[in-house]
């Protein structure tokens, strides 16, 4: 029989066990580490829903923009819009809501049921506007419209005001990305000509259109999902081949000028499923603020049968004398960048096909 004294002794233990039980019942929030392919929870314990991502670092915060997916195959079109999350450390993300919402107006380019993909956002210091570009397909037209959409906001989290859609420089545009160079010049890189050739277009000074200066690159190579970075005076490109939702080998290239010529580097992936880019497709090469030479390859594991359950694969980029390497890691942290240089120098570069 428990006495009053024994109850007083046991009470702290009971409280501790109750606290542990409650803690285990709660969703696990993000650790200070990346676990590629795992469910990634936001600060409220809800799975992050921001696919085909673009990123912006501004005034001490990172912003993650992506496609807000829904359940079932119907979630492959835009039913909600583009979401936005914010973070100060890249590990823990706060849901900032819907940055650009689909329209209920049947005559709108961004009506519910249209295709809105791969949002990318830049801050224009001249106009003090946040400018979003994205791939847009008109509702019910498959991928024939092949346009970009442009929207603007005075706040990084939105709401963004949709302005218009068009074919940049009069040419088709499917998968795309934006890149802002060190001199403030910005560029659109997009899969064009039925995905057979990439087009590189300089943006206007306000980032709302193209300037008219553009060039065909990676001619006839059938690449999509482009991303680009600049490091130590060289430009690096990572894209994928065109196999629909199915993963395939990534394709990398390097150049001294963004306009080329581009030297092919083959598939930079190293590790399990490297021949299918770790079962993922790239979306962005993310610079880590305050760590020169630190870039993250951000990719999606698409799930077309249930798009909301698509996963994110983030891996560190390693630079080698021959180019770059993206090596599989089950778990990693930002501090690992300090040790990457030595390991990368010992890597045997994959053969260029």
C-alpha cells in the first residue's frame, strides 16, 4: 500500500514519465541536420509543402517558395498556389502562408486547375520589389502554352500580385530558373524548343521582362530542371534529362561566362542511385549565407500519384579540380562543409557520356 511519503517520492518520477509520453506523442520537429528524402516538418509539426522550390536570402532570412501540392493525381495541377516558408538557419522553417494564390476567375491565366511550377523570386533593389517568375501552363491545354508568369510583392512573404504571362523573347518556356549575378544582372534559364534546347535570357533592369538579349545553349541536349551557381569566377550548371516524373542522371556543366561556351561535366551524382540522381530531380543550387563556397543542391522526389507526399533531397555541393560533386549522405549538417574540400579532392570524377 502506498503511503503519503512514498507518493511524494514517486510523484516527480510520474511527472517525468507523463512529460516524456506527451513529448513522444507530438510530431518530431526538424533537427539541426538534413535527412534527405525524409518527411520534413515545419515549426508547427506539419510537413513542408513547397515543391519545385526557389529560394531567396534577404535581410537575415531565407525564404523558400514552392508549389503547394494536394492529394491524388489531381494535385499535379495548381489547386492552391505557391507557398512560402522562412528560416534563419535552413533547418527550421516557419510557414508564412500562400505567397501567390490561384484565381477563381475562369478568365485568369492562374485560375485553379492551371499548371504553376517552379517559382523563383529575386529582390530588385532599384524598384524595392520582390519579383516572382514561374512556369505557367493554361488550364486544360496540357503543356502547349509554354509560358512564364510574373508576379510582384512589397513583402518577401507576399501576397504577390500576378501581372501577366508570356513567352520570353517569343520562345517556348517550360522548366526554368532565375539567377542574379554579382553585378546585379539577372537571367532566366529555361527549357525551350519542346525541351530540346535551353534558352538563356537577360532580364530587364526591373526584372519584370527580358531585355531582348538571349542565346541558345545546350543545343539539342534535351535538358530540363535547370539550376545555376557562380563560384570563384566560374558558372556551374546542373540540370536533368527529360523523362517526365521519372528520375534520371543529372547533367552538369561549367563555363567562364554565363553565355558559354559550356563544358560538359557529366553526371555529378555519387553514391546509391546516382544514375537516377538519388531518385530525385534538381530545382535549385542554394548558396549558404556567410559560408563562401557552400552551396546546397536542392531536389524533389516527385510522387505524381500523391503529389503532397513528394519529398525533398538536399545535399552539399563539393567542388573538385574537375568540376563539382553531389554525394549522397543519409544525414548531414552545415558544419560538414568545412570538411568537404579534402574529400572532394580525392573523388574519382564520373565518366562523361
